[in-house]
C-alpha cells in the first residue's frame, strides 16, 4: 500500500515546493498544528519565508523515507485548503463534518470509477491544480481506493 510520502515523491520536487508554499500558517494555528509543524520541520522560526527556503531540505528528508514528516506536511496542506476538501467531498456525496469524515467510515464505496477525473475537472479552475491533485491522491491512499498515483495531464 502506498504511503503519503509516495504521493509527494510521485508528484515531484517542483510540485512539492509549490505545495509547501501553499501551507497557511494561520490555519496551522487555528487547528493547533503550528508547533507540531515547526518541530517536525526543524525550523527555529516558522514563517512563510523559512518554510519556503526549507523546502529542498524537507524534500530530501521525504526522499530519505521520513513518513512522519510527509504525514504532518500533508495535514498542514489539507487544513490549509478545507474549503476545497468540502467541495470535493460534496461532489462525491461523501458524508462529512466540515471536510472531516469519521476514520471508520467506508468512504471507498463513494469513489466510483472516474472519481479522480471528475473531482479534478470540477476543482482545477477554482483551486491550484497541484493542491487538487495532491488531495485526490491523498483521499485515494487514505481510503485504499487508489493503487496508483493520479496525475492529470493538465496538473
């Protein structure tokens, strides 16, 4: 089964850098992830500039197999784009509470053939395509619905 680090690796270093730049520090504070991300990234001061400059080192750590770092960065990215997640889950008719669904939910049953393309086409004009692509892959990995990386040509 693929891990979250595998998503980042498959999307590549340039996309990873873009995703890191799209993390909202305000949302990290709101969801009480700021200190966790600061510690996980090994940054003395967590701000947009330091996070952006750290991206190459964070990429190297993910390449080195730091799955905990990949999971924490994915959480940071996802809480930064909850409005997109709500739209994606609504589009797929997946029951959720403000973008979150219960861990024991059987979400896989809602992910019918072609769901990745549908979500991407519906959201790519409204949200950064790299973020939409990451979320589609994250949802697929977390639910066990995807064996391979979804990489649309337009991403």
